[in-house]
């Protein structure tokens, strides 16, 4: 459980008992990352019952606020930094510098605006049970990306993540969303497949531009896989 709590403290802002960081615990905890997504999904699904007393637009706003608060906007920062860097048209070294810069650029701002607008619209279109799967898909996405790509920087926390996402972690990241999707409605399997396909495409894009992935691009695939999943659910009419 210490490994699980450590992962929760890394990837969410949910209150958990303090666990001292060690690289060994971090490596062993990676297999828990998809389960953290399911935990977030359960939280959002519980909040969604506000639709019994609130207008759907207000529920969507509350859900977005809860998601940002619970996740600590960790991956949203990666989304903005990735768009600033990958769309800059610079060489690899300069792109990596841009992505590491704490200041947000125009592409990052535009990405966040479209992200929240799309998130808000889609939350009004999907069944609330889809919220159980959305963060699970999102937290599984970086593991899939890390399995199929090297790390683009010579050092960093993301390097530890990437180097230790092996077959066991990948299996959990694929099987857990599949199992939950099948239990809810087999049509969700198609939405999960579409989201994971987008993860692979984004990973290949990052590899082509900067030679691999970074912590920021893993944040990007997390957030965009979630939106893709919700869009696929809407398109399939689940």
C-alpha cells in the first residue's frame, strides 16, 4: 500500500498518508497508475449525481473543477508545454528548452482554451458512467506511450517512468480499461481503442519531432486521450 499511496501523492492531490519517496517504491508503484485513474473516475462519477439537483451545465463546470483540483492540473501543464514546444517549428534542443520553460506561450494558451471548451461540451453529451473510464484511460495513456518510446532527455523523473514501464505495467494499462469497459457496456471498448490509437499517434509525433517522449508529452497524451475517449463515446451514441 505504500507504493500505492506514493503514486497517489505523485499523480493527484488527494489526501493520503505520507510515504517517503524512494526510486524503488516509485518503480514498483508504476503498476498502480491506472488504478489511480479508476479512483479519480469513481470520484467524478460520485460528483456527477449532482445532476439530480443541478442543471447539466452547472454539473459540467463542477466536474471540471473537481477534476482539476483532484489531479492538481499536473497533466494540463504538460499539455500546454507540449503544444508550445512541438508546434514551435524549432530544432530538438530548442523545443526541449521551450517545454521546460515555466512560462506559457500562445500555443499552450490556445491548447488549454480548446481543451476546456471541448471538455465542457462533451460532458454534456456523454452518460455520466463514462466518467468512470475517462481518467482510467488517461492514466493508462502515459504508460502505453512510455512503453513504445524512449525518453527524449538525458535525465529527469520522466526518464525513470519511461525506463520502468515494462510488459507488466503495459498489460495492466491495457487490461484494466478493457475490463471496466466490458463490464459497463461493450461499446465502450471501441471508445477505449480509439483513445489508445490516438495515444500511439501522439507518441509517434513526439518521437519524430524530438526523438522520444518527455514528462510533458506524457501529460499531453493523458489529457488528449481522455478527450478522445469522450468524443468517441459521443460519436458512437453510447
